C-alpha cells in the first residue's frame, strides 16, 4: 500500500493508542505482531535488551518502536546478574505510546544465562571513517553555511588570547598578548581548556576547507600554537647532574613538600616563576603543581585549590592530537604529536611513580597517604578527567617506540574508574544520577582503551553504556541530561515537564534547563567510534544522524555565531545561544568543534567496502583505493545521487534509515537494485569494478512518526520553583518527519500541546527550502531551523474507547 503523502502522515500517526480516532476501516497502527525477544546473557551480567523492536500493524506495515523494559531497578539488575548458568527468566517490557495496557503494549523477553561471554570484535576496528580532510561538504546549505560561520569566527579570535596563559605559566613576558577570558581567564583554574578546543577546531576547519586563503590563515594559527607550545615545553627539559638525568614529573614536590603545598593564587604566582621544576615534557596553561595538588585530595575551589586539572590537560592533548591527525603539513603534524607525546609521558611518569590504587577501608584510611587514584578520580569536579583515557590511548596507538607505546597505554589505564566501570561492564545501569558530561568522555576513552589494549572489558563498557542511553535517557534530539545530570532511567518526560526556569523578564513559564550540548558532542563521538567496530549495524548511524541533524546542526545561530549550552527541548523552549569563543564555557569549546566536522562520519571504509553512513552533499576521496565520488543532494535529503568520479573495485553499502518505512529505492545506472529493504539496515551493492560515471540513485521520502517519551506526563511545572500542575496522564511524543524532530512555534501552553492526532490530516510542504508540517492550524518546522521558541513534545490525546 502506498498512500499519498497526506494520508501517509495521517496513517503513521494513528497508533494503536489512537485507534478509536482513526477511521474504523483503517486500523493502521493496531499492533498485531511483535518480534519475539530472546536473549542469552553471560553469567554475572544483566541482559542486553533491545531499545527498539519491530512491530507489524494490522494493515501489514511494519515499524521500529521503542520499548521500556521493567527490569531497570538497580536491585533487579543485580539479581539478574546473580543467576546461575542455565537459569531462564522473563523480563516484561512495553511498547511505549500504546494504550493496550496502562504501560503500553506488552511483550516479554526470554532470557537464558549462559557460560560464554558476549561476543567482542577484533581489537583493530573493521572500518574507519574517511579522514575529515578527504570528505568535503559541498553546495549552499545549512551545513556549509554553519561551517563557514564557525571558520569565520575562529579566524576572528585573537590568537594571543589562546597563548597568553602559556606565556604566563612559563615565566615569559606577556607583552603583546591579550589576557584570555571566560573559563581561560587568568582568574580561573580551568584555563587551557579553551586553547585545547581552539586547536581541535582549527585542525578540523583546516582539514574541511578548500579555500586557499582560509586554509593559509588557519594553518598560520595552527603553526603558531604548536611552535609556541613547544617553546614553552622545551623550558622543562632540565638536566640534573645530581640525578644524572633530566628532571622528571616524579621529582616535582616530594611527599613532604606536597603536603605543605597550597593552592592559592599567591602560591601559583610563586610556582609559575620556576617552570624548570615542572618536569620533562610538561605543557599546560597552568603550573604543574596544579594537577599534582589533587594527589593530596585538594578539593574543587577556584580560589584556594583546584578546578579540574586533568580535564584541561585532556583538552590540550586532544587539540594537539587533532592537529597531528588532520594537518597535511608534516612538520607541523609531527611537532604537535611530539608535544602531545612528551606531555602524555609526563602524565605516565607522575602517576606511575607517585600514585597507586587502594579501594579498601574508610575514606580516611584510603586518604592516609597522598596519591590514591581511587580517591583522586572520585572527587567532585576536581577529579573530573575529561577524556584522558581517550587521548592517551590515541597517543599509544600513534606512537612507534614500543616502550612509549606501552607507557602511554598504561597511563590511560591509570584513569580507570572502577566504581563506574565495573557495574557497566556487567550491563548494570550505573549511569543513573551521575554527571552526564563528566562520564560520557570516560566511555569514549574506554573504547579507545579497547583499541589500545584489546581488553574486552573496555569494549563491553562502551556497548552497554550506549545501549542503555538509547532507551533510558535520550530525548528525541539524541541528547541527554537534566541540569547536566543523568536522572533515573525512563524519566525523560518527568525531567522535561518539571524542570522550569523563570525568564529574565520575570515571566514564569516552562523553559527546561536540560540536554547539554557537550553531551551530544561526546555521544556522537562515541557512536562514530562504535560504528567502526560495527559498521553493518545501522543503529549506530541512525543515532548519529539523529543527534547531528537535530541537535548539533541546530546548536549554532545561523546568522551570527553563538552556540548553545543547554538545548531547547520541551514546551515553548528557546535555544540559549551564546558562547562565542572556545574558552567561554565547556559548550563554547565543544561548540567551536561541532560545526567544522559534520562530515566526520559520512563514509566508512575497510579494505574492500565503502559504507555510506549519512546522506550529505559531499565529495569524497578514498585515497588508498584511488577512488573519488560525489554525492549530490539537498540537506536534509529525501533523495541523493552518488556519482563515481574515479573508479576502483569495492562493495558499496548504503544505510536504509530506521525511519524509511514509506519507501526506499536504489538504482544503479538507472536499474533498480533489490526489491525490499529493511529499515535500519545496510543494503549492499556487491563488490564490482566501479567506473567513472557510474551513478547510484537513492530515494527515501520522509514520512511522519512519533518519538515517544518513555513515561507518561502526569504533572508539569509552570515556573522555576513554582508548584506543579496535575494533568490527565497522557503519552508524550515528538513529531518526527523522516530524521527530523519537528517543533511548533504555535504551541505555548500544555493545553495547546494536547493534540488529537486523529482530528486532522497532516499537510507536508516547504517554506522556502525548509520542510514544514501543518495540522490543526499549527505549523511545525525542523528543530535545527528554529531560533525562537518552539514546542517539541506533544501531549497525545489518546481516547481509550468511544
Ligand atoms: Zn558543556
């Protein structure tokens, strides 16, 4: 059945929940059959259950639907993980957004406990994304305009601001350098984080542009950063005749001296006068005494102690590694890698000689001696380490000297967080109530540690985390968090409905403080890396597409540069654009990177296969194969044409997005390939000799569907700290059009957000070149396009019976 567009929209929105509202003869969304769920789980683990299942409706059509599993209580997961081999049990689940029962449409997962471990892929990823510099965004669209805006902004920044703190920290004159600001200002102990993001953003921007003058300007800045950082770093190469070697990290502040060390600004002024004490290879925008202080458990206190010393070290290491990976000037790239490697080895040296792990005893006992990493990394904010595991593992993979390789991998392991990792390695949800953006980079790091060491423990942590996030924590945009925190599983709607702010003008209306943009940046990174190990599993790029199209692209103001911290989701919510520099805040930092790397996961390759992960207007150069191709489409795309410009022998795999339930067609040189495609899979054009001029045409018209919240709405806050109002319990859902979350500027109250889906047909159209849906007198635009207020989640008025 291929209904026309208007009917299709209507049809897709008529869930079983709305049966009575749909015309009697068209019970399109009455669930008739649900794919059975049978899972084998290794002894000692909680079962990995799918967050989507395939359902068949009464009319024979199929769709992926979200499931809420009822085993999410920590106690239940612990019980499950204690079951003996051979045990069998059932986990009840419900398809959300359905009114067959109070919780939804019931289904059971049959779980069997087995004596074998989860299957883990080989340490070396099966596929790699084509490098950023090998894929070019083309055309005139929101992607290219955002990219250009980001580059212009980067070039408008005063580079001396990004260098000021290094001059200051290494006792050099700051004449001619402008004091930095934001979180890199001389009075914040997080300084250096912005310089790190700045270097990453410069590197990505350089790799992603062809414009010779932009490229030259970006390169000049990259070179200056690298040259000046190396100059400072070399000041720490101090030969000590008494030791018969260079002074190393371990020589700084022997234990007795450490115990008397202070963290005040006066003390810092003393430390920075003598950078020869820092130890070989130290590079940071703040003295080496700063990271060392947390060995005596110095707390987060910007005035008297520390902020998050290793968090900033990570950003700077990442910046240097990103330069090494993305800049095609060998001299600059090698120097950046050398700086990062020397600093990585400083970290190894300090932690190897001066720290240890002791998990037993009371906190007082564990802190009896300085340097217990269990305590160091467990401190609020002070112990936040960003992606140290990630940076050090990347360095280990890139290093050629075997000893250095081993030490860098070992250093990455020093940042293990047993309290967080152990439960997750058994698929026990220890995500709940943790700080979101503190912990997501640790998972990115965990996967990189798998690549560096081959230890399966690290892989399982990453996969389990990703799966749990999908169903239990993500909003329709793909982002997570409420006030920067993960809350209880399956409570996204409670978070959204009860988190309200009072506007500056004093008006009291809901304006949720949720869905931090840094989290989406890091979740995209994790997903790209997981996809390298699972390139045939389309769930990864389905999610990458969700978070890229619906949060990252929309997180920069389209006309004047400014990026979001929290991201609008909910009722009549606006994106708080701001953060104009990488040093402004964490989201200013990740925000500077977001818009110059949209193409990072467009294509993946192995020896003989090319995966098209995203339908983006791009040119791609697969250098190893000598293959070049051009993908022409609008963005977002309902159709695309891939033309081979230089051929070669390989298989091509094209993603069939999860939302492509309406139609998906592929033609190769005008001839149809295959007949039926399964949404959320890849379709393969088998290995063949591709010739210049070969054309692949893809058609995937958008239809509408709902992305449901897992918990029904029962209360909502109308103002910050104000009373919550009771509402008739209803499902909530975001209206999706193809991959796009649609938001309406015409809905400003929860009453208006109540939609009787069955009342009107949905009309699809365009406003200029922007997709638009209309029904019940309300217009919906893609969220990425919205700059003003909009409503994303609707209250779905499901009549139970006539
Ligand atoms: Zn942030």
